[in-house]
């Protein structure tokens, strides 16, 4: 285990009693057991578009970690400035902050079936999730696409995001390869990974996804 992961585990072991409100037991001891699915892939690979279609067709709640972070920036929270600086540089926001936001979104939802888009992006993310939430994902989708196509999609989607520029996207691609591929290998070894060819039209890609959720 790396020094960074050991440090995070130590931090979480200290913070966990504070984060889990004993008066409101939260996810860990709810009678309902949420269904969690992770959706991974590089920037511009089409995760958000396909998650929206999966959610509408099969009744999931789509939680985009990127959207949660951007919402936190706009709310001027205590984490906002740090999150903005981090994503503007194409880096990964600290795991404890990301997982706290994700945990809050799951607990406040009226549903119990989730597509978590863009998470976990690193081994630290995964360890923090297991420590603070601990619900094993049923399915992990990995949208696979070549770097040239991802770059083209990002630069043409015009969503007004601070990280949609050439320099930041190149850094995000580098970070994805360095930090997310170990997570993908981890879930592949556990037999949970579904690798999706993310080239083609939206309909063609969705057709490849249907057998996973239609069972």
C-alpha cells in the first residue's frame, strides 16, 4: 500500500466518527440497501450522456461527481475555492471532500439506485469510499475511447466548464491514465468491470450498454 493511501486511511479513521451522525445513522445502517454502479472513463468519453439515458430507461439516479463538485463551488462552501483551483488544473479533488459530497447526495436522495459518474478516479478515492460508504458496486462501467476522439469531444461540447480547454484536458488525460487505470484493473480483477466501446453514435453506444441493465 502506498504512503499516500496509508495516510488517507489514517485520516479517515480519525474523521469517520465525526462524519457519521449517530443520531441519523445514514447509509451504513439504513434498512434500505442502495444499489451502486460506478461509471469510469476519460474526459469527453460520453459518460454523462449515456448515464442520462441509462437513468431514464432503467430508473437510476444519475450522480455526476463533477457536477457535485461544481455545485459546491457555486454554493461558496468552505471547500469551493480549493475545488475550483484543483479542477482548473486538471487534478483530482481530495478524496475525503469528494466522498463527503457523494455520501450526502446518496443519503438525501429519495431513490436507492445510483449511477455514480466519474468516480472513483483514483485508488485514494476507492479507499475513501470503502471507508466512509462501504457499499460494494454491482457494476463498474468503463467507457473506452481513443485520446484523439476524447480531445475532440471536449473541445466541441461548449458547456462553459472551466476545465474544457486544451491544456487542462491534456492534463486530465494524463491524470486519468496515471490514477484511474489502476482502479479499472482492480474492478476487472473482481469481475465487476464492463468495458464499453465508446466510439460511434450515441445510439450505437447505448445499444452496447442495454444487455448489462436489461437482465
